C-alpha cells in the first residue's frame, strides 16, 4: 500500500471516528408528537438563552439544561399548533425586521450588524434567531385572531387618568419584570411561592424567571420593559404600592395562573402630554398584557393535547 493510500485510509478512519463520536454525543432527549429534541438542540438553545439573558450563566448546568429543555418544548408545541392553522399568513418582512430591532435594542445594541456580531460570540447565526422570532410572532398572530374580541379596556377611565396628570407635564414609568406561574390543583400556592422566593434570594429575580416563569418573557429574565404607571390596572397598582426598587409583589391572581412583579427601575418622563398619543400607548400596553394572559391559557390547553415523551 503506497503512502497516498495509507494517508487516505487514515483520513477516512479519523473522519468516521469523529462522526461516530458526535452521533454518540447528540442523543435524542424528548419526542414531542412526531418531532424530537436532541442534546445538541438543548446545547444550542442554552447558547441562545445565554445571549438574551447573560445572567443565566450564574446557574448550575443542571438548571440551565432544564431551562433550555423547557424553552424548546414550548417552542416545539407552538410550532405544531402554527402548522395546524393553515390560515396563518406568512410574517410580513417589515414586522419581522421591527421585532429584530426591538430584540437587539433591548440588549443595548444599536444596529443589526452589531446584533449579528454579538450572536456570533454565543455561536448563534442570525438565521436561527429569525426562525425563533417567526414562531413567536405567528403564535401571537393566532392568539390575536382567537382572543382580540375578548379584550376588555375601559378607555374612558384611562383617559381620565391621563387628564388628571396633564397639568404636571410628566408621567412616571416603571421597568417591570415578571414571573408567571401555574400550580396543579393538588398543589399549595404558599409552597410554590416560598420556593420562588428562595430561588430569588439565591439566584436573583431574572434567573428565577428563567427557571419558573411560563411566560415568553422567561427568555429575557422576565423583562416586560418600561410601562407607564397609568396603564396598570387597579389590581396591579395595588400590588405594587409601596414597593421599592428590586422588591417584588406577592402573587397576583390572573386568568390561567399567578403573577409576581418586580420593579427594576423607575423614571419620570417630563414632556408635554398628548392625550390621544398617550391613550394609544396605554391601550397598546394593556392589550398586550391581556393577550399574554390568553396566550398562556391557550398554550396550556394545546399542551394537554400533545404527546411529550422522554427517551
């Protein structure tokens, strides 16, 4: 056997050894209906979640694995439901780009190119993020079509709130973070709340949101963003009353579960108030809040109809 054949033979052997090694490492973890989740999928999801919420790296590997696995389960279930809704239109490119912009701005980045470079540090391609955003947006589209008629907003009350502050030319905004959780019928609310409080004490609010929250905001450490205080409904206003920065509320009963809110930051926005513009912003915020609650309810319903099996 000449040298070229020996080298070629060794190359082929090494290639198949490497291939075999990777196939052994990439195990099937879960089967969701006819779809699967592998250990490689979970590793990639871990990188993605770390990019959105770097604090997640403070958790141990076992907890990060569970967070990543649950995040993928949620995504797969939504994808299955989207495929059943043949009337769901393809996402408009302009809407997609706007969502991408919102995503990178929330990370403190200024351009899409900066976002792409940032993602590469976590070994993530922009195409992967776009696919995930598409799933989230198409799911939200289904929720809007199903539940928009159920949204209940008292515009007159909101307008009165705005008018009561119009002379001061300033509004107060809160940067809120949330943990949305459910309990089984046989479970104890106090026991679950004490578990969450212990986790907040040990790992922080953001990581606890990643661990326990069933809301899509779990991916970003529970961040809801800046919310005008006038847009909060009386129940939430009451729950936040007297809380200082970084403090969080007791569980608030919401449709389909419970909500814990943390005030991360506060700010006063001083500007001339345009009543109609302010009203529109507040209505949009309240609409999104109610749609998110309907989303959790519908997701739990869909999940019960899907087979999830660990391999």
